[in-house]
C-alpha cells in the first residue's frame, strides 16, 4: 500500500526549504546568466566568462583553481565533516551564431551566441555553490564545482580531467551530476533516463579519387561522382543490415562536394557526415565498417578511396542506481509533477560523457520553454532565436544542491551501492 506522493518535504530533512532558498538566489542567478549571455565566448579560451564566474563566487569558502591548458575553473567546497567527494558540472561556451532573439541582454558579439543555454548552466552552478556554502554543516565530504569550457565540439571535459578535476578535492570524486537546459520541454520539468541518455558523435570524411576529363567523353575518365553517390546508398544499407535494430545507429551524409563547372568531370569527390550510436560496441562496429564499405564501392568504380573516421564524444550513459536516485530527489525537491522518466535517449552528444566514463553519475535535462509557448513549437537549442524561461533556473540550482547534499549524507560508493552513515 502506498501513500500520497504530493506531501511537502518534512522539516528537518536535508531538502527542507531548498527550492525556496534557490528561488531567493534568483536575482544573483539571473544577473550572472545575463552578464555571460551578453558577452559569449567560444571554444576553450573564455577569459571574460571565467572572470565573471570568479566574481560571482567571491566571498564563498571555496578553493578555486584555474585551468592551464584552458580557461576552466574548478572550485572545491569542504563540508563540515570529512567524507568523500562529489562533482557538479556546468559548461561555459557559446556557439558561432548571430543572435536574433530581441532580448534586451542579447549578445553584443555578432558572431557568438549562448544558443545552447550554457550561460544558464554557469549561473545555476554558481548559485548551487552559494546555496551549498550556506549548508556546509550538512555535508560530510567535499563538493567539486566543474566550470568547463569547450563543450561544443572542443572536448573541454577531457582537458579538465587531464588536469585533475576529478581529484581536485584530494580524493577521486565518487559521484557526478550535471543538468542541461532544454527549450523544448515544459519549464521546470526535470527529465532523465537510466542507461544511455545521449549518443556518441563521430564524424567521417571520405575522399574519392578517379581521373578527370571532359564531360562529353566520360569513357576517357574515371568518374568519382557516381562512385561517391553509390557510397551514400551503401553506407545507409550498411546501417540497416549490419547494425542491430535493438542497439541502433544513425549515419547521415551531410556534405557531398565535387567539381567546379558543368562540362568537367572532376578528379575527386568528397563525402562528410556524422555517426551517432548508443553503445560503444555499435560505435566500434560502424567505425570499422565504414572505411571497408567505401573502399570496396570505390574499387568497383575503379576509384581510390581514403576514408577517415574522427572520434568525437562517447555515449553519455547514466548509472542506473544514481539516475534512479536523481528521479527520487526530483520528486522530493521539485514535486512529482516536475519529474519525467524519458522513454528514449536523445541522439545529440555531450562531453560530460567523459566524466561518466570514469565516475558513476547522472545527467539530466531541465525544461525551460518560455511561458505561453508550446514546447513542440519553441525555437530549439542551437537556434539563433532560442529563448529560455529563467524561472526554471531555481529548479536546476535546487537539484544540483540536492544531489550533493544527498550523496554526502550517504557516504562513499562501494560495489556500486552507497553506504549509509
């Protein structure tokens, strides 16, 4: 027999008043978000963003270090009692877009925009640090705050791992958690799933070389164009015939280029595209098979082929137990109507996957569709017209803080299970 699921948090629990405290910080959260949004920076070197974060954290009892290879920032909060360490992450970088939102705090750089919401991630993580600093006596261990540049294709998490972010507290973090804002989900709704949440992302480049000549005399040439065209179909067939439907892959040819004018058969043709998978096994299979398919098709047309696959981000895989705990926390902190278990993963990619390869943890989405807009119709992340409801941010702040509070009252993870204190 079960009782009601909509009861308020009982006084005295670690989460009593947590969401209210996060809402009380909304002025700071919004101010930092908008400051970062006005001055977006791309890639691994974000000095202005790093300085804004340092200013927002000023006065808090944090041990702050800056990256050497990048402008990352790591902050460590020591709890009132000794114990293990957990990691909370927020990414910092923008995208190469010209903003067209009409916001009064729109980007002042015509070539950059925070179109994926990383400005909100920075602000939510900074406010979570402030909130947790006020509850240090409830923490039996340390919290590592990972402010990461270079998520948008630059492998920023890998740089930070190399420089020791996972050991910043003096001991290896035992759990990790991150939140990504989404414009196409109801505002304030926390979404996640157990197991694979987001896909791997590898890219490929194929160069097909034949023998050029006059377009009126193809018999005197080795035309690379039909060979390249045949490769497109062969690669799609490979996915449907070599990859299990129960462990799917997506392969998209996104660029085909050949020739200079209408009456010349070119010497070369090029293909480029992306590969997305939900397991490392299928990822390895597709990466191995793609060059074989292209080389064999090219040989049938008499062409030489060079096919390269460039590794991108791994599959983002949530630890089942920790993801289930986040769902429980979400229902307790935000209310059961603000938590959703996703049926399907997203085929986008995320470099928090590098952290989750090394540390059990979870990644979740936070809906932030603007008021009065149908989430299905809202401009999506990576659109230069995307808008995020700032009223969703306290939910992210509260969940980041709740994860640390919950993890550091349970003690270290042993054999995949948290030990009790």
